[in-house]
């Protein structure tokens, strides 16, 4: 005891010099900061999910700028977590703090306020309550090659047992997401030569709505399952486009041919849900349904041919492992090969800058015969 105190009085004891590696620095100035950001990435998502679930952005939209104590009382929160949550939302660019009060940042005011036309909170809630748990079992999905958001031995799909309210929010958010992707596609591809669009698996009709609004000469049909097309008709009617956008009840995976009478067919975020054989069969059905000179458009998050990115396409591919039996995000080369072998020619790529797709592959049916 006395010897220890004596050593302390003389100053710090020098660590012995060793020949081992220097653990205080890494070659090339590398630091673990990027790994820290990856490791804690879910923190950011859960901040957003908690704020949406609490109705934070809707409260601020109604009330205007509020200080932290007032906003905490409005949300029914203890001052300590309220202060922390507001600091995080501000740091993440969701809120703006001025003169001690918080207000919605433009992106939150536009997309995270309930009742707004482009409300995205439904997808946040769906991801939080449905996707998050499945991704929490990602190692299991990777080991077993099967989805973890639902049990394929007991269910037909992930939507069978999902909360109907959460599903409604999901479809609304998908309409928003697809609306912006449709806007990008409309600017990247000239629909002037086309008159009737078939949107295969078109959901609630976001692409036909966006494209028909931009192109007054264009009419459209949404092909989807009956419980989906019921929502489609309600959405289209509410937007005043029932005279130009119709629906066709059907299962595009069945042996039935696609409905005829369309000169352009859209497959938006469809092919990534299925395996290669299913995707090829669907493209063959598209070829059979189109007239000479007609076009098919594949709108997806497409992987580079060397499969090194981009990250959104790669991550969406892994999401297909968590969410589907056989889905995959494919490469440009794979889609080109499928299109060519289905009989399409004149294949081109239109880059897109949208959350739902980074590219559209356009191919045409020239002549009525597939190559041997």
C-alpha cells in the first residue's frame, strides 16, 4: 500500500516498451468511424419511427413552432426523453430549431404530416412493425434462404396476417413513392408514340395517374388482384381519372395471357419479387400481348453488372430475401439477356433518380417472332 502511494507521488509509471503492434493508429489513417455509422444506422431509423408513431410532425404542423417543454406536454412525454428526441430529429434534418423553438423541416412538413397528399409515414410504420423484426433475423434468413417477416410454410404471403391499418398506410406510402418514380420516368422516356399503357401489378395506380396527367393522349389499365384493384378504382375516381384509367382483375403469374389492346407494358418493381424463371415467363407474356412496335418498360433498382452496387439496389435485393420466397435484385446484363431471349430488341436504358428505381430498361417488339 505504502509503496503504491510512493510510486504515485513520483508521477505516472511508464509503460514498458514492447515490440508489439501500435494499437493507437491504423495504416493509412483508417478509423472505425464508418463502421460506427453502419453499426448504429438503426438508431436513425428508430428515431424517425418513434417520431412518426408519436405524431410529432403532425402536432407541429397544426401548432406551429413550439419549445421543447410545450411540445413534450403535447406529446405526453417526460421532459428528459422529449429533449433527447427533439435533439435527434433536429440533428437528422427533420426539424429546425430557431430561438429555442422547433418546427418541421420542409421534408417532414411535406411527407410526414398525416393527411398530406404525399404522406410517407405509413411506410415508416410498416417498416417499423413489419420489416424491422424480419431484418433483425437477417442471419437466419441468410443461413436458411427463406423469408423472416412471415412463415412461408403457413402463409401465402407476408400480407396475409399483416395489420390491415398498417397495410393501408403501406399502400398509401407506395402510391407516394411510385408517384415520384413515375415523374422521373415521364421525364426520361417519351410516351408520345404510345396510346394505351398496361401497368402489370400496378397497385393503386400511381404510375398511370402520373403518366396520364403528363400525357393527355394516354389511357391506362392496371392489372392486379381483385382486392387491390378495388383500392385502385377508389383512388383513380378520387383523382378524377376514372374515364382514362381502368382496372383488370387478374393474377399476372397465372397461365392466362395478359389483356390485349395495349402498346406499352410497364413492370415497375415487379421482377425483383420473383426468381429468374418467373421473370422470364412474365416477359414472354408481355411480348405475346404487345403489337408490333410495342414496348415493355422494366423500372427497378438495378444492380451493376459486377454486383458492386449501387447500395440501394444491393440492399433491396437482400430485402427480397427477408420478404419473399425467391425475389432478387438483378443486373443490367441479366435483364438484357431475358429481354433478348423473350424476343425483344432495341434495348435501351434510361437512368432514373428516384427512391423506387435507378433505371428503366426499355425494349421493343419488332416483328411477331421470337428468336430461335
